[in-house]
C-alpha cells in the first residue's frame, strides 16, 4: 500500500515536472484555449438580458370595506396575521403568473414560439417558465424578473406581466365581491322577511293579551292586586267590627258585608281573568304571558340587530363590486437592461480554456509515459496502437 502511494506521488511530481519543462508550450496552449473558449461562448451562446419589477402586494383586507366593517365587531387579529395575508397574496400571484393560460397568453403576445423556433406549445410554456423568475424578499416585496435575448423584449414582457397580474387580481376580487354581495343580499332579504313575521306576531300578541309593555304592566298589575287585597282586608275588618257593635242583622253590618263580598268577587274575577275588559292581566297568567311576550320580543330584537349589522355590509359589498383600483403597488418598474445578464463570457472562457489546456497536457504526459515505458502490458498496448495506425 505504501509502495502504490509512493508511485502515485512520483507520477504527480512527474506530471508537474513535465508541465514546468514545457511551461512556454503550456502557457501558449492555455492562452489559445482561453481565446478559443471565449470565442466559442461568444458565437454559440446568445446573450440574455434581465428586466425586473419590484411590487408590494395589497391584501384583500386592505382593499375591502366589508372586512373593515366586520373587523369592528371582531377581536383584534394576531400580530402575524398581516404577514400571513401578504404571503397568501404572493402565493396567488405566483399561481396566476405561472399558470398555463397566462404563459400561453404571454407567448402569443410576444411570439415566443417564433422567436425561439419552438414547434410545440408545451415546450413554449416550459421555456417561459425558465425565462420568468419570481422571488420574494424578507420584507415581503415581490420581484418579477424576465430574461430574454432582447433587452427591450425583457422589459416589455415584464411590464405586460405586471399589468396582466393587476387586471387578473382585480377581476378575481370583483368576482369575489359579486359573490359576497349576492350572498349578503340574500341573507338580508331573508332576515327582513323573518323580522316582518316576528313584528306581526308581536303585534297580534299585544292585541290579544293587551300586554303592550310587559315589565311596566306586570309591575302595575302586581301593585293593583296588592292594593285590592289590602282593601279586602280593610273591608273584612270593618265588617267584623260593625257586626260586633251593631249586630249581625243591622243595616250597617249588611252594608259592610255587601261591600266585602263585592271586593272579593272583583278580586276573584280579576285573579282568574274572567273580566276581559280589565286593563290588568290576570295575576295567575302574568308569568306565562311574560314568557311568551319576551320570547316574541327577543326574536324581534335579535332580527333587528341582525338587520342593523347586515345593512352597511350589503351596501359596502355593492361598492366593492364596482371597485376598479390597482391592487399592486409598483416600487420599481421594468426598464431595458444596460448590459447582459448571461452568459459570463470571461468566466466561461477561463474555466473552459483552463480545463482544455490542462486536459491536453495530461494527455501529452500520458502519451510520453506510454512511449517510454518498459512495462510489458504498456508495450503490448503501444504495439497495438502502432498496428492500428499502420493498418489505417
């Protein structure tokens, strides 16, 4: 193992000595290789130009008045909600730009098939996917970069993509606003119908029971019955005293008894609810009437609050449906590039030229070893090469 390593090291040193011995040839070869590589890149690889646009997306919550109205009734959003919303918007932008329909539209607009000499449309779509690059920064900026063989074409394509993206997002938002408006109007209409029914039920109940203002009437009825009971107690005491003093058959006692009986009959009639013309409800029916009244009144109140909540939202939805404002803030508009972005000719020339010169020197060194080696297998290989060359 040690021997093999030593032989390998000697071979490396031999190659280095070989290069140093022919350093002028190597330098000349290196210069020629770099020049040839540079010229090859120059004439075979077309220059590509980049044009970029920097955007800042506007979230739907910033555009829609409906969201603003609803947020007044909701709790405060988490601190990261805005960033998540912007990420969602940028995901939507990626989907729109990189969709097959959008890429075909861009390709047809700028005749990419003819420009790149592509036969099939699916290949044109793949080529456009490589030409268009989308990146996002840590500050949630959205950068669209287009690379093409023409600096003006890159700028025009990038501008078209920005305008198309803005129109498409407006179209989607308008469609969404229309659907929201239809839903809210339907909900508002249904709520209004339910409110009308509930109000009619409350009106009918008030006419049937005479309970117009439940709390006040119930309190008044209880106070009235309390006074009536107190009067009955007073009449009962008066009758007993008169009976004791004047005698049971005396006119005074008879009058007191008639007054007491009249009060008792009046109380019993009102307690049972026999007198329908009375302004006071039967005390025995007050709990049930209160429950029924508040049940109907609750429905009316809930539906009234629902209508009050929906009315401004429905109106705002109608306004949002008519909005046609830009949804993208353009920070940097695309302009023609001043210099090419690809390929890096000097770098490629150095890499390819150096690699070619180094490989040439390696082959020359191996050829020298084969010619001068006394190894039987190498000699057999050398004779085989000589035979082939003579035969050819």
